[in-house]
C-alpha cells in the first residue's frame, strides 16, 4: 500500500501489515487523520488548528479552524489532465456521452457564477429533482462550490415523498426535470413537480432540465430558468473563479435516511468531514487512481450517488447511468462497462441474482479485460454471489463486499487490498473506523452475532440533523442503546481474523435491489385509502410483501390492490410497489404501540416462533400466530 510507504518515509512509522495499521488508525486519531490530510495534500485556504477536539461521541469537532471547499478539491485534477474523461454518461435512449475534466470544470464554474448572480448565498439550500445525469453532477459541484447546501431526490419519487424531505429544508432553488425515462417508457413528472413547488413556499428559483423555456420567466414569487441560460453565463476574465472557503462545520449536503417512523431524518455532513473521509476511503478501500474508471448503479436518492461523485477526488473517471439496470435486458450494465472500460464495478447482490437467473455470462459476451474489482453493497452478500463473479466474469477479480450507510456516507468496512478474499465475507474494518460487534449488554463479541458499532468518532459522522433542537433525534438515533458508542443499526459478526459479516438491518427498513425504503413512506400513503384499516410491510431478500387489515365491512379484491399499487407508485416511486399484497386478520403490535415488523419478517424467514417476540409484550399475542401459520403454509 502506497500510504504505508509514505508513513515510513515521512512519519517514521513502520507497520508490519493491515492489522497493525488499522490499530494505529483508530488509537491515534490525530496522527492518522493528519497523515491523511498531508498525504493527499488537501487544498485549503487555512489549515486546521487541531485535528479533533475530543474522542467523546457525540460532540467531537473535526479540523477546527480549517477553511476549504469540497468541490475545489474534487476538481483539482482538471489542472493535470484537462482532456481526460471525468464522466462517462449513459441513458436508455442516447449514445454514451464523455465529459472531460476541463468541460466539467468549466460547466461547474459557469453554473456556480450564475447561482451567485441569482442571489444564492453560502448556507442556502439548493435541491435537485433529477435522474442520474451529467446535469445532476454539475448541480451538486456548482452548488457546493459557492457554499450552498445541496440535497437531491430521484424523480421516481412521488410528490409526497419529496415534500417530506425537501419541505424540512426551506430551499431557495430547485433543479428539476418534467420527465424521465425508465425501463423504456417516458415518465411524466410535470404534475408532481408542480405539487412540490407549490408545497415549498421558500423556493424562489426553478431551473428546468432539459431547458423548456429558452431563458427566464417569472410566475408569482418563483422565477423559472432554463439550464442552457445558466450554463451560458459568461465568466469574468479579469480574475479567476473563487471557490467559497467554508469553515469546518459548514454543511456540504443533506442526505435523508429511510426510517420506519416519522419524517425521514435530514442528515447534515460537512465539507471537511466528507473530503477527508473519501480521500481515505476511495484510495484505500477501492484502490482508485487517475487510471481507474468506477461504475456503481445508483439513483440520486441513494448515498452511493454522493459517494460516486466523491471518487472524483482520486482523479478517477466515473460512470453514471440514467435508466433501468435491466433495460433492455439484464446484461445492460455489462454492455456499458465494456464501452467505458470500467475497472471497478459496483452492484447490489439483488441485481446479481437477477442476472444469474436469466443466464447472463459477461465473460463470453463482453470484453472484461480492464475490470479489476467488484464492489458489492446495499445488502448482505453471500458466498454464492462471490462465486458467480469468479465463474461468470473472470477468475482474477478482486471481489469485495462493503458496508456503510447514509449516516456516514462512506465505507465502514470493506475491501482490504493486503488481505485475502473469503467468499461472502467483508475483508475488514476501514482505516480510521473503530468497528466492533456488541452484545445487548455492551460486551465485545467475536464469532457471534451482535450489533455493529463504532467506538470512536470519525470525520464524516453527521454534524447533526437539520432542525433537531438540542440534537435530541440525532442522539436517540445512534447513541441511546450504547451511550458514547455509535450504533449503526446492522446485525453483524466479526470473526477471529477480522472478517465481517452483515446480516441485515436490526430495524425494519426495506431493502430492494440495494435501495433502502422507509416503511413509514408506505404507511403514510395507505392512510389515505379508506378501505385499509391498518398495514404491515416487510422485505424478504428483494421481495416486498404488504399485509393489509381491512376496514370493517370492506372486501379484499384485485381492484383494491390495483388502487394501492397506483397510489404507492404515484405518491412515492415504483420501488415502493409491493410484490405481494395479502389480507391479514389483524396487524400485530407491541403493548407500547409499535408494529412488529422485524418479528414478522423473522417468522417469514423461518425463525422459530418463540425466538421472535415475547408474547407478554404483545397487544394481542394471537395476531402474531396468524403470521406463523401463513409462513408455514404459504412460503
């Protein structure tokens, strides 16, 4: 590893292997993170006064005194390789588009200058309702270049889901599209977009992509602009563009969790935290270089999209795709990978299962000569998933499983280039991330299932949640079970060699093809359907099953199911539509009023009835009996 050689030469630190390096990285936080800053030569107007204020969580302050900009660091490779490709962009209905570093940098500077002329100030929120396109990437980099706080959602989300997120932020400007294409069909979003704009009174500007209007038009308090009109902004010739230099605690972007109750959590992360974390993660967990090209299928609603943009920090090229991963067939992503010369390819295990089911064999159908690495994320991997790549792609791949989360927007545990690969196993904890596995009483576990936790602070941990007085919701979300220790919310096992297995969420968040969906989003939609008294939704592998308790006197029917599917698709997204809808006599609850989502899911997965819930803690113990019988007779 290049970093170990640098440490030996520059810091006189000599480590015998990854374990020794990792132990140092989590025990000497100041030494490790200052080394990351210096090794990657962070561009900053002002260096930090101290690396970290305390090891206590929450409350650690990172790189206090620093003034810098994330976008400036992401675009600095334009100076050394201006004509090299920064972005390979694919869509369902157009040829591949290549964007050079100089083209990307120029577009970002022009859009950022236009945003400043519109009055967008540091700290203002800018939101994005776009698919995974070049315009979306430019929007993020330009907004953050001037210190605006960025947040995005895919246009597959319905109006209500978007309003639940963006309505919390009081944004000033939105980048939006009236339609997008998915699975061969054009999806009209004009009505959704109108509803969103009407529901967010703080909006002053709408930027339409594609252009629509050729210039600028005003309606009420909102001014509409075409993308082209802003990109045609003339840059000053008498002075260079200035990236806004922001403080250590200045928000970079706001990501949204998929929780099981209430509004989605608005997670705020900083410029300096994301910058330092991803300089480390993308170079070490994926070994990316300026000669790399990375492709991970994602939408703009998933933190993987933000992480993919962060790989620009390494000088690597990124591949983005606006469309269905299985259109026109299950080999679509492999065709794109061949055309772009992908070296690192990311999938969810669910997509791999789809490819395997229809007999996709990339080794015989595509040229995978440049492919070096597979990154599996978004859901737990199995040995069979690893084997599929070695048997059907190539036998000298570095196949890795990685775990992370929206909460940190990075890798918690993943690839370790110095360690062997064991099928289905995450190779090890990421450098600087003090991973452990705890029992219910807080004891550290090995070779046993427990809670995935982080024992010391790291830079990309949230500044907090947006509009969260006294950080109450933030503290309750991560630090209520094990005070002073971050609880990630995943069940895991760490073995004696440091390998890690993830067994899924320890809560009830749905996960379809690696994209997490909050059950609360489904429940909120069903509340508006009068025939439905109550409901419960679970996810088995990639299959979403919705159980309905009907209102008194109502009858279960195909018409009702169609109504539910339509409502979930229009108000949320196609991903929210269940695979099966089943009538249940009554939905089970605890005596404190919580739906028994996890116990029901575990029953359907085959867990013994007596192990999933204590009958004394149930509002009606017989309600869970029905699900046990259903599991026995119908799965």
